[in-house]
């Protein structure tokens, strides 16, 4: 099993890079563990309070469960991956059964900040993108997909997203084996990564 970590700021293009890598690999070879699925369940808090949580701080994510799940997959066991909603800021009662695959991708803003998680990764990638481009994309995306207003997105960006990016995410770039500028648009980087993964699969089979 090849375990790949893909980190980078919000809106940097992590999900797009993952999608483009998967498209190029044989079907059914890849399992994706999005860090966002592991946001802690704060069902005991009212919605207004949940919406004020600092979701860009490592303590907001149940990394213990993510690490446990990766270890299980490595051990050949299936996992029940949580489902998280950005609209309600809650975990669903349902889960997704994820079977062990030849390639496991862990994708998320804080994926390279945790030593125990990094130690499980065979390849660490940081998707790099200018802050103004990321903010531009996040405004558009959060209005359409996450039920936010422009003011709400800008307010969160100033209060938590930007400071946490500078404190935790940007410094985690030093742990990356490969830094990918221009995210999903970087055809050369996507091809290099895909070839690396394919080569490792052939060696392991
Ligand atoms: N190179 C790009 N140019 C313009 N928009 C992009 C680009 N890459 C991603 N996007 C868009 O920006 C948003 C965030 O991209 P995404 O890949 O989900 O980033 P992340 O997973 O890092 O938050 C999505 O709506 C996506 O379609
Ligand atoms: O309920 C939530 C939980 C998280 N967020 C924000 O999402 C981004 C990380 O997701 P990406 O897909 O990598 O952009 C992070 O900045 C959190 O603040 C949210 O808006 N609502």
C-alpha cells in the first residue's frame, strides 16, 4: 500500500489534484480519506456556536481517528469513514465503508501538521497557491456549496482562516517531498505524480 498525503491552504486545489490523479490511475486502485470528514462532531453545541468554531486549527479535527483508520487500512481492514456536512457543521449518522486499496490518499489543509500522520505517509505533497487566488476561489465555492455570504466568508478568513494558515499550514510545507504550484492546472506535476504512483504499484505487485 502506498500512502500519500496532500496538504495546502483552503482553495489551493488539493481536491482538484486528487481528482486528476485518480482519473489517470486504474479504476478502483485508490481510497481517499479527506481530512474534512474527520472534523469533530459537536452535536452538543447549538448551530450558531458550531459555525463559530475555528475549523482551521488542528484541534478541530479528530486526527486520532484518522490515524487509527489508516493503520486499519494498512492492516487490510475496511473502515467506516465519517460523513461531515459544511452546512450543519455536524457528522452524519451514516458512514462510508472504505476498503483497503493499493493507494490511499489523505487530503486536507492540516494533513502535514501531525507527526504521527506524516510518519505513515510514503509521499508528502503540498499544493501551493497565492493567498489572493485561494480567497477568490473560496468566496465563490463557499457561497455555492457551503451556504455562506461574501461577508461571512471574509469575516472567517480574517479571524481564523488566514491566521491559522500562517501558523500551521504554511510552515507544514517544509515536510513536503514535492511542492506543486498551480494545483490542478499543473499538468506536468500531475503526470510526474501519476508515474511515481504507477511505478510504485508495479514494484509492489
Ligand atoms: N486552477 C484553478 N483555477 C480556477 N479555479 C480552480 C482551480 N483549481 C481549483 N479551482 C476551483 O477552486 C475551488 C477550490 O478548489 P479545490 O480543488 O476544491 O481546492 P481545495 O481542495 O484545496 O480547497 C473549486 O471550486 C475548484 O473548482
Ligand atoms: O464546517 C466547516 C468546516 C470547515 N470549513 C472550512 O473548510 C476549509 C477546509 O476545506 P478545504 O476543502 O480544504 O478548503 C477550512 O478553511 C475550514 O475553515 C468550513 O468552512 N466549515
